[in-house]
């Protein structure tokens, strides 16, 4: 059990980084497609498309501001807590996968 836990501790950062990279790439791709359709919609006048672009820019600013505010409030303790929670969920998933076999 100790060996498995140690291996999990070693693999967790790599696993989370890989998963996060995949999620970011997926969201980025989806947002590009949605934005392209949203801004190139020929069924509405160009004035509406300009207003949509302005709204998207503002939405992006809100996301950046919120992200920066959240980052400023994070502490080492909250990051450690999040890491422990991620580790527990990963362990639970691995145990569930082993039981299925």
C-alpha cells in the first residue's frame, strides 16, 4: 500500500498537468470555433457582429480580472488542500478501476 501511495504521489503532478493541458486545449479549440461562428454570422447586420465582438472582449476582461483576483487570494494552504483533494479523487478512481477488473 505504501509503494502504491508513493507511486501515486510521484505520478500525480504529471497526471494533473497532462489532464489540465488536455482540458485547456479542448476549451481553447471550442471557444475559437464558437467565436468564429458568433462573429462571422452573416444572418445579422455587421453592426451586431461588432457589438458581439465588443461583448466578447469585455467577457474576456472579466475572466482575466476574476482569475487574477482568485490567484491573489490563494494561499499555500488552499493549494495544498486542493492537491490533497485531487489525490484522493485519483486514488478513488484507481481503486474503482481495479475493482472492475
